């Protein structure tokens, strides 16, 4: 957690670091597209524009803030790439920010029935919590508690191995966080638990057990815990995108091309399964088969989501989340798409792969999928 930092300050630090690391003149940036889910309190009022100004960018640089739930930063990247492909932009920054310790989830929900009468007519009981959706997925796909915990352990082990190889720190910007005991320097992911084990994970209680839900959904066997779910996290991310000829002119090396996109909707009660049709739609558009994808980043919102997706796509698990995922590294919802993107490109570079796909499940039964090609 980075509580002590204002979210505008956090995102501004990331934007400044992006400019410093690439050497680009910020005056060339034509837009800053920012994902942020809980746009209230300190995160209200177009936080992207506030961060642009706080970072010291020229006042001529505009910004927009969007909300596609957990896929917000990924959607920002997609919109930026699509704008470049369409000829609307030459240089764009895309990213996201979420301070979940400061602006908690659901802080922007006004009341129990805030969806309105037409929505309630279609879904009289409303939607369930995401943890319940994760339980429903585990039940439908027959995923045991042992399999969920095994994926969680693998996430921590892979994140630790990547950190030990010096890979993940390349994409991390150290930040100084003020606190009652003075400033502390945060320069690594704090969610990683190197000492976790299957025994420790097995000892955790189900996180979402609810007698009323149990009566409504008797198929749930209560297997989802804090250990096999993503962590509540603070974070921000930013990605620089531009047309390839512009990169050459500016003396920058293009690392990857963003080539295809897909979004999909699915059952909003299961909620988290749209990664399956989104991935299928993306591969169909690119005329690729799952076996041709060298690296996958599938957000570990819950272990059951990744396992259900892998089962339906018949994907080699060794190619999925090589550096660990949100179970180990956390899930700052508005920013996570940027971390997945960075890890995807780094994985392709480390392994020599060509194609990479990232997909993100989202609240309300949606998902993004994005294809990149290493250059």
C-alpha cells in the first residue's frame, strides 16, 4: 500500500519517469488516456489531466480518464493504439491509477438500487459480488480448492523468480511514500509472499461465504480465499505509444506493435468469464490459434478465472503469467492493464517469442483482449 501519497502525485511520478526514461519531449504528447475505476474523492475530476499538470507537462497536453472496470488501463492502451492506427494521433501516453487504500472499492456506489428500475426489471436480485462469481466459476468448471491454491502458489513462485532474475524491477518506478515515521522508499512489489506454501494457503478460510448466497446458489462449495484471489493494491502505470515512423524519427526503438483488439460481454452473474469469448474473438480476427501465442497475460483476479479460461482455450499453462500475476503482485484495478502489458512485452523479449496476448476480466461481465507482436 502507498497510503500517504495522493493518487494524483503517484500518477504524476509515473508520467515523469516515463518521460525521463524515454527522453521524449512531453510537448509532443497529444493525449494522455488514463484508466481509473473509483472516480470519486481524490480520484475525481479527470485525474489524468490533474496528473499531467502535476507532472510538469506543458499545459497544451490534454488528458482523459475512462472506466472499463479492471480493464481500464488496458482499454486506455487499446484506445491509444487505435487512435494511432486511425491517424488521429502520433504520440500518446496510456495508463492508469488506483489508490485502493485511499479510495476504496464501491465508494462511488450511491445505494443498493442505483442501477435503476429497467436494470432491476431484468436482474431483480441485482448482481453478485465478484468473489461469488469466482465461486460460481469454480463450481461450473469443477475446480478444486487444491487447484486454486496451486495456481496461487505458482503466482508467488514465478513473481519471486522474475524478481531474482532482475526482470520485474525494470518496469518499476521507485516512489517515496510519506508516513508518520518519515519517508519510506518503495521499489518492489510488496504483495509477493516468498514464504507461502500449499499448507499455508489451505489454512485460509473462504473469503466470501454468505448464508443467503449459499441458499440461492447451493452449487457453491466455498473454495475462494484471500490466498487464491488478487490483492487489494495501490498502483499506477504508463505506456508510451507512437507510430513506428515517429519512433524512428525520434531515435526511439519500438519494442512491440499493438495489432489487434477485442472486447466482449458475458453473463453478468458469472461476471468474470468474458475473457474466454474476448480471447476467441481476438484470435479469430488475427487468424491465429492458441498454440501460436508465445506468451499470455491473463489477469489473476481470481485463480478460478485463469483456470476456467485455460481449460476452454486449451492453453499451455507454462506460457501464462510467466512473471506471476495479481495474486502475488496485486491488482490496482484502474492500473493493472499497464502492468500486464509491461510483463507481456518483457516475457516476449526474454523468451524470444513473437506473439503475446493479454486479457482482463471486468465487473459487470466484460473483458478486453489485446494482441501484441514483438519487433
